[in-house]
C-alpha cells in the first residue's frame, strides 16, 4: 500500500467519487482506498454511506460487471470468479446475482473453445496424459471439474 499524506475528508470524498466513477468498485476496495488517504473510521463510514446513497457504490452492480468482464475478457470459469468475489468481501447473494451475467450456452462454448485451443497447442500423443493436461488447464482457469471432464472426454478419444 502506498502511504499518502493525510488529506481532508472533503478532498478524500472528491477523489473517491472520481475513483468510483471510473469503474465499478467493491465496498472493500473503496474502504481500503479511503484508509490509504489517512482517514479515520467514522470519516470512512460516512463517505461510504454517501457513496451508496448517491448510487456511486453498488455491490450487485460491481458483481455483475466483474463476473461478466472476467468471463468475457479473460475466460475465467465460475469457480475462479466466485473465489475472487468472496475475497473482495461480497455477499453470497451479490455473487449469485453477478453469476447470472454468464449465459450457460456461452459458458459451455467458451470452455470448448479453450479446450480445443489448448489441445491444438499440446504435442502429447498419449490420450490419457493429454486429457489430464487439458483438464488441469481448464480447472485452473476456474471451470467446474465435472463439466471440464465431460468436455475433455468428448474432445480427446482413446
């Protein structure tokens, strides 16, 4: 964390409004940023309340943007998205709402595309080893293991 000199609550509020307007943020990210500005707990909570009231901070909106973005841009699976949202302090309900941004058909298609691309990169002849490498790759990207193995078995035949 950077340690900046303490700024006034008014200055911090202006800076944090810009910070939130730039992209969706979680409460935890904003709270941490406010503490970096050297504010006290009651000042941080007051600013957070104002941000929520004025619509600058909304965890459901953040969860939707995060889940949709990580899936579409970085091809993360649901497991990895859930873990990251939990690490950012979101509630189970917000996470569930965020995951609704991922269409099931698109999810399966993305998994298949990832597996096909990786399969073409692998020079492995042994089908068992190839399946294992493909499955480990997709699971590490955050896709559910049962779903991964189902797709891998269709892709790599004995």
